[in-house]
C-alpha cells in the first residue's frame, strides 16, 4: 500500500467515524425529544384542575399538596392545577382537618368553607331573555328542584347537580373549558367556544339557596318554610 493510499484510508476512516458519531448524537437527541413528548403527554392526561371555595384567602401549596383556610371575611375562589394519577390533598380548615383524593381527570371543586355548597349546570342565554315573565308552574318546578338540592336529593354527575359538604372535593366535569362560578358572583351571561354553548356550573351557599326558595315561594303566594 502506497503512502497516498494510506492517507486516503485514514481520511475515509475519520469521515466514517465522524458520520457514525453524528448519527449517535442525532439518535440521542431524537430519543430525548420523544421522551419529553411522552412525559408531557402523560402529564397532561393526568391533569386535575381544582377550584377552591373559601371564606377569606386560602393558602394552597402545590408542592406539599396542602390547603389551609381560616374563617375569614368574604367569599373567595382560586383555581390551581395538579398533575398525577392520584392526588391526595390535606385540608386544614375551620371545619377541621381532612384528606381528599382526586382520582379522575378534569375539574374539581374543593370546599374549605364551614358551609355546604350547592350547585348545578346552568344554561346561560341572552340577558334579555332572562327578563321574560316566568309562569307559576315554572316557579313551582324551580322551587321543587331547589328543595331537592337542599335535601341532598337528585345530585351527582349524572344529573349535573352537586351537594358539597365542608372539607370535601367533588369531580364536576372532564371539560377544562367549563366555567365554574362560585357563590355571590353576579355573572348572568357566558360566551360559547367554536359555536358551542358554554358549559357553565353555578354554585351557591346553602343559605343563598334557602333565601331563594323563600323569595320564590313569596312570588307564588305559597307559605315560606
């Protein structure tokens, strides 16, 4: 083998080695990207969005998964996301200490108020339509529905009615585009998305519901309970 042929052989060997190293580097990069994609996909599929209802400000620690609340002034609600298959939250509230577990993905309401929260899915329409006159029959139907809610009847995801005791968590929906409205808010309309009606859930304190029942009974001429 001549010196010139030896140089060609060495050069070709160096080129092959650099190409081999480049392939290894690219393979590692692709594997890293694929691993990251799989990780984020898995995380997003195990997402829980929690809306915390509290009286006064609640302290939410996503690292220790704890929620602390005092019997403060005024209603507050705060949304926070957790990622994991099973999330256990420790609650320290005026109602005492408790643990709640979030197993399903989607929207939850956690009640750290020392009061029961009642709510349901509602259909928001044009505000002008909301001012239309309601019939006596419709009033009585609404009263019956509210009385059932206060009695913790006909509740659950199947009926889209919810009865949430203090220190408890309830799974509301898997739809992260849903709108959760807490007690004492005055929201009367909501916009849809992509031509679809909005998925809205409206919540009240049990005291508000009882006051509403009394007002409706007064409109029907019925006896207040």
